[in-house]
C-alpha cells in the first residue's frame, strides 16, 4: 500500500491504542487459566492476532465481544487450556511477532507432545539461542528448519540462568511456564539487565492471575510449580510506545494531546515523554538500551527538530523487524540528514529537513512507517509499504487524519 501524506500541522486529541505488550501478557495468562476470563481493550493488530491464534492452537477457546461504541477495540472472552497435559502435536503460527514466538516456546515445552512454531522468514531468523541452550542442556528437542521450529518437552523445574542484556522476551516466556512445572524453579538473570520494565510487566500479569512469585534479589525470581492461573477480568492499558508518534507531532510544532495513558504505568517506554522533552531542550545524549522500540521516532524527532542528538544503547536495533538503526539512516538521508553509525551508538545530525525527492519505503516495519509518517507531515511525501502499521497499530493513519494531517492511499 502506498500513501501520500501532505504537509500539515497536527492538532487535536487522540487516544493511545491498547498496549500490545500488556495485551500479549494478559491474553496468555487468561489462556492458561482454569476457567473463563475477559480481557478488555484488545485491538486487532497482527501481533496480538498471532498470540490469539497460538492460544487457540493450544486448546484455549476465544470469543471476540465487539465494543459497544463500535470502535476497533473490544474485549475477548477466553476459556483457558491445560497446555501441560496436551497429548497431541500442534502447529503455532506466530506471523511476524517476536513476542509471540518467544513467549510460546516454553509453554510448548511444558508438555510432552511435539509442537512446531512457524512465522515469517525474518522472524525465524531472530536469535533463539537461550531456548536452544536450555533444551540442549536438558535433553529436549529443539530443531530449526525451513518449516519452522520443532520443540518437545517436558521441561522440568530447576534453575534457569539467562543473560539480562538480550531480549527480555526469553525471561518472560520462562516466567509464564514456571508456575506450571512440578517443583520450585529459580530464574537467575545475569547482569547487566536491559528492558527490566518488560519483566516487571510480566510479573504484574502473573500476579493479576493469581500466580505467586518471590524476588530474593532484583535479579532472581523464584516461582513454586503446580500453581493454577485464576480467571480474571482485566484491561490492557494505553500504549506509550505507539503514543510516542503523536507526542512527537506535538513536540514538532503541533498541538496534540494523547489520552488513554496511565502516568503510573510499568511500561518502560513511558520515558518517551521525558526523552522528547530533552530533545526539544537541546542536543542531548540519550541511552535507549531499555526502550529500543522508541529508537525510530526519537531519531526522527531529533532530525526534524534541527539540532540532532546522540543515542547510545542502539545495538539491539539490529534484530528488530528491520535493522532499525541502518534503515533510519537510509530514511533520514532522503531528508538530507547525516547519520553516523557505530556499534552501539548512533549520532543524528542537525540542520533540519529537506523535502524528500524519492518515495520512502516501509521495510516491512511498523515503527519505521510511523516514524516516516511523522516526518512527512512536516514536508509532504509518499510511503510505499505503509500497510506494515497493521502489525501493531492498524488504525494509525485514521488517527493521523483525525489530527488534520491529510493522508491519501495511492493506487498502483
């Protein structure tokens, strides 16, 4: 899909979409619960739909209940499944969702039956060594092939050691499975720990669904096995990572208020408010190791503001839906902005934006497309591959239009 965005000033109020990160966690806990749960505020992003598909494959029963106001966000009624005593092989379609893939591997390992996890080529290329090492050490099946990833348990309780400077998704995946195992398990996170807020969100979801855990120290989590997830009614709060695109429009000369955000949220990406403020006040150096999803919009805001900035902790951007640091360097080059890339550091040049003469490409990455849209609201231009927003924010362009930015789809 191609869209043309005209230069304009964004004004008005927009509601942040539900947090994809919290939606994954609440849906999974509900899908493991012994009974019927209801999760409110679930939007049909591709990543969340992948998690719903995987829960269904494992035996959970899900029913969509439309929102009374007719909006895209309704709630889901879920009857949980016993994944540990599954006696049949399953195939889980994870689409392009890294969270879904990494959250469900330990849940598949909790039982003795084989499971195959599939997804896009890019997804299946993403690192999985943490689980591969655990399976090798415990004599469990872990086989990667062109067809996908085959695993088979049963995973036993014990001590799991995971490096804290890789994706926290591995830690969360183990935390979901540990209450289902027989006996106590300990998860030891080896410092330095990045994206700690995502671990806290998982622990919050577990507690919400009645799972008891203990934290002897900040890097150790102990969970007694044989627990049951208790059905609950819960709601996914507003998403700071997607709200950041509209907050950037406000910073860059618009008059935009973003609602549906909890000031006391556990989301690490809530730092976007402070980081955008720092960009506006000068040419700062910002560490994004704990909030890598903010990288594209922060790079765009630094360039558009005209003063640039230096970002550290950028190494993990290489293993996202695209190599986001390198891709944003290509995008900003079309706006006449110099970007200097180093191993774990990216410097965005100042000087302001020129109107791009070429079409921008989405690189099949939702956050790249949304960052490009913010930039084009200041200059005008075209994005090809704009459909990538459906991964996390399917009504992004609709909300952009509601703020007075003209967006038109172009037929090939």
